[in-house]
């Protein structure tokens, strides 16, 4: 049993080296071997999920991030990145669910607040676009603004918040016109390298 733990750790770290050098495609095999050696390795599941995000395999990323959280629900990074993956699939309610679940365990996580705010913004934009006669989605706008305010209050690095984010907030505050769709779907990822 101990041998398999060591093998899992070694393969995971080989994968981390590849990923840290921008070679995510090469990291996948190491993470898979790590999981094969120790299926309960939450960090390897998370890292394979990150490799899937890098490969734009959103559904696979979600599966691996959820596997990681099943094994270690207190691991913050998978919660953030699960919200990010759901954003890419335009599943606004799932983004909100993942972000709120992450915030239950880690209430001061700016990344979760940001992804939640972006999903609420996009959900509000969808609701407003669906109305024949424009009606602002007041509650969704309010909730999105609140999430963005929490984001800014918790930011450790102001470089994450951009001019585009200021424009989203400005649009939310201007209730006399519809939000419209935004190409700003990136959300925020969180990299956590655990030993």
C-alpha cells in the first residue's frame, strides 16, 4: 500500500513540473498514473481537472474537479475552478451553486464571489434579452453587484480586477438599458499547488 502512495506522489509531481513549464498536455499522463496508483488522491484529480481546463475539455474538467471535491471538500481550488468550468458551458445556475458551495467552506474567496457575480450578470442579461419589452432584472443585478463588491473587498492582488470588470459593474448600475451579452466569460481560475 505504501508503495502505491509513493508512486502516486511521484507521478503527481512529475505532472506538476510539466504543468508549471506550460506543458499541460504532457502532464495528463502523469496525473492519470498518479490516480491509478492511488484513486483517492484528491490533488491529482484536481490537477487532471486543471489539465482538462487547459485543453478546453470542460465536461471532463468538471468530472475531475467533482471527484477531487468528493475526496476533499475543504480543498478550495476545485470549488473555484468548478465554477469557471460551468461558466465556459454557460450554465449560470451551476456556476452560482459551485461558487456558493465553495463560499460555504471558504467564505473569503474572491474568486468564488467573482465567478458568481459574472454568472449572475450573464443570467440577468439573458432574462432581459428574453423580454419583449425591456424590464431590468433588478434582483439579479443587485445580487451580481453584491458579489462584485465582495470580490473587490477581498482582493489581495488588484491586478485581477480589470477595466472590463468596471464596465460590467457600470452596466449593472445603469438600469435604463439592457445589459446585453458580454464576451467577458473568462471567470477567474485558482491554481493551488499542494505537495
